[in-house]
C-alpha cells in the first residue's frame, strides 16, 4: 500500500463519484475501484448525504427477461457494447457513459419533472454487464426488427421475436408502476418456458390481466 499512485487514486475517486451519482451501490464501487471500503463509504455519504444501503445486490438473471426490463436492458446493453467496442471509454467508463445515455433515452417523451425511478437501475445495469461477461446472457437478433435483445445464453435464435415486436397481452396496460414495480413485469413467452422456474412462471403468467388495469 506504500506506493500508491495519487493520480490513479484521484481518477478512481472521480469514477466512483460519477457512479454514486448515477445510483451505484457500494458493492459496485468496490468491484470497480481499488479504493478502500472506508473511503468509498465516506465518499458515498458526502455525495448522497446518507449512509450507503446495506444488503445483497439484486441477483436475478430472470429479471432481465421480463417484458419492460428486457426492452430497457437491451437498449442499455446495445449502447454499452458500442461504447466499449468503438470508443475510448472502456469497461466501467463505458458503463457510466452508456448508462447516462440510457437515462436520457428512458426519460425522453416524459413530462418534465416526472422523476420516476428508471426501470433499469445503475446497479442492475452493472449486473447485466457482469452476466454478459460471464456468458450467462447473449444478445439475440429479432427476426422481425433485426434489433439485438437480451436473452439467455445458448437460447436458440432461429425464430427469435423480441418483446417489442411481440409484446405480451398485458403490455402497457398498467401505468401504476409506482405501487408495485415488480408487477408489470410480464414474462416473455420464449423465455418463460426455459428460463423461469415453474413457481415464478406460474405465478406471473397465471395472473389475470384484469387485476392490473388502472
Ligand atoms: Zn423485434
């Protein structure tokens, strides 16, 4: 620890600061920088004015397969991949840049001042990249719109149709996301058969559509 570069540390503090502003959890900062837990926690409190939340990160691949999260995640990951491949921004920096761009796109068309939580949080976006890096996910090309969409790795792609071209019947029926954010997550049919455990699939798929109107 004696010979730690000050410039490198300054760079990491800047990166951590940006990530905290975008909503990163402490575990994300620990993974992406070499700063100590204490320094990161202090930085977090300085920026956010409160202690970092405790508890586990949201660890679910299936979340990315539900209808609306799938669309948002696919948009984000396509931007991320472009950034990481074709611009000087790599890895964590590509993540920050891509997430900023995602926020811009996700809020486009919404009334000013509507500060709903974004569908894809920064921490989830980071998890998504990790899942791709560990080959648990792939981008499947939609046979209709030719867009790339987040799918389970090794899912057959031959007749893949995305969540925009073939939305589930309930899609867009509810605007009441605030009451229970998880409720408007309809499982994409192709993903449901393979990826989702019978309990979750049954629970969500069997919910009558009428209960969510509002
Ligand atoms: Zn499509």
